[in-house]
C-alpha cells in the first residue's frame, strides 16, 4: 500500500529535520533558523509529490532559497534601521553578516580561507563538508548539472587550497572576500 501524504511528510521530517536545522544555522542568524526550517518544510508539504524518495538534497535546495530570502529581508531591515538611526543621531551600523562570522572559530587558517572564498564557492564546499551531501546531491540542491558541479567543485577546491596555503600571510579578519564571479 502506498504511503499517505501525512506519513511521507512525517518521515521526511523525522529523517531530515536535523540536517535542515544544521544547514539553516550555517546560513542565517540564530533568530531566523526556526523560520527557515518551518518555511522549508511548508514548501515540502505543499509540493510533497515533487519531493524525491531521498529528500535531503531537495530540502536543502529549498532551504537554500529560503535562507537567501531571509538574508535579503534581514539586509533590507538592517538598511532601513541604519537609515533611521542615521536620521535620528548620525550613527552608522555594521553589516548583518558580521554578526554570524564571530560565532565561528576565526583563528584557524581553514576558516580564514573559507571566509575569503566567494559565496558560491563557500556554499558548494559547505554543502559537501558540513551538510554531508554527495556531489550528485549537492548538484540537485544547487540546481545545476552533475558535470557543472564537478567543474565548480574542482575550481572551488583549488581556490580553497590556494587560500589555505597563504592564510598565514593575509589578515583575513580585515580583508573582505573578493568577488570572483565566474572566473576560474
């Protein structure tokens, strides 16, 4: 007998909620984690027939979009707050992203290199290393082909290795991550 929608959703939650929470914690501020997880599973409930049998890559792909929306919302709110504060007393605030990085161990060369990567490279490497996805699953989560993922992964690993090699020579806490676009 086929699994009911409720039972399938319950199984998705039981099997993957912890991984989605970990993913959200690595992408948004602590105050936004519950909303990202809830919105991710709301999408899963609404589109349950589209969720593949092993749903983690699909869920992380949804969580990626939800987290991006949460960050954009947070930036817009932060920009509005900064403008209001500037109007009120001339003060200037910091970037919301600055609140996330201090929560991690910034003393390691590995972290410094990870921080210096482009957002796209960092996203790809952390999907594999921190979220435990296979390259095929990461390709699904990122919405790209397996071939494109392999090329991106090769380039990201090369850039990461180069940054780890020079990590002792650069003060990454004061150097913003350069924009790397699509350049290898």
